[in-house]
C-alpha cells in the first residue's frame, strides 16, 4: 500500500471514496437526508478546495496497485501544539487490512515532526470507529453536539492521543 499527498485536482478521487464509505458507515446512524447534506457540506468541489487551499488541511491518499482505497485529512496547529484529524475513511471492502492504521500513523508522524504532541478528533458517538481509535491509543475527552444547520446535529465524542 502506498500513501501520497492529495491536491484539489484529486477532488473526484476523494469524493468517490467518501460517498462509497459514508453510505455504509452512516446508513444506520444518520438519515439519508442528513448524510447527503453533510456530504455536500464537507465534500463538494468548493468545500474540498477551501479545506486544502484556504484552511490548510493536508489530504493523504492510500492506494494499492493504482486503486485508491482510503484517505485522511488533518490540520497541524489546529490549537497550540495540537493537530486535528479531520477525516479518515477506508473503503468497506478494504477495512481490516491495515490501511486505517497506515493512514493514522502518517498523520501522527506529521504531527510529531511539526511539534504537535497531541492529535485530536471528532467521531460520531454511535460509530464503531470509536473502538478503532481506542485500540490505537485515543481516549474519549468529552461529548460534543454540533448544530450543522437545517435542523441537523452531529453527536460526537472528542478523542485525543498524546504522542
Ligand atoms: C475506522 C477505520 C478507518 C479503520 O481502518 P481499517 O483499515 O479498517 O483498520 P486497520 O485494519 O488498519 O486496523 C488497525 C487495528 O485496529 C483494529 N480495528 C480496526 N477497526 C476496529 C474497530 N472498529 N474496533 C476495534 N478495533 C478495530 C484492527 O483490528 C487492527 O488491530 P491490530 O493492529 O491488533 O491488528 C475504517 O474501518 C473505516 O474507514 N471505517 C468507516 C469510516 C469511519 O468510520 N471513519 C472514521 C470517521 S471519524
């Protein structure tokens, strides 16, 4: 498996990975309406371009034999000394083969290299990925409900790992 940095030109690759992963991940957690609303808010061409070029989020893409299988995005110095993992998605058929661990390791390496000694993230409280993060050294810090407009809420845990 290989990992490379993504640019806004990779928008379609990122979008397709997100759609394919989100539908399976969130079908029992979110209504179809909320899922589509959030995909549009976070993964439209404008949203991804803004995240990369304006907000300075770093996107990394994982591939194997020229097939893209997953991605992560993160932000250094989100708060003083703290990096934020914004996104981590591996295609359903690829999950359980070490791709998620490779991606999160890359994020943690980049954080450390840049003097960020904590990685923070938000994860839906009903998402099984909470257990992946616990397995990989993250701890639940608190609960956070975020109003994302149109009557929708994100019901998250904030989790953190000290590097
Ligand atoms: C969560 C996710 C990124 C993990 O990636 P993955 O490629 O499936 O995980 P890996 O194969 O790298 O697993 C690494 C380790 O974590 C463990 N693990 C993976 N998923 C787990 C889970 N849901 N619960 C507990 N442990 C888990 C693995 O057993 C493995 O342990 P090992 O090192 O002892 O073998 C992936 O399953 C995914 O994309 N899920 C859907 C999307 C999602 O919810 N993303 C997070 C949004 S915040």
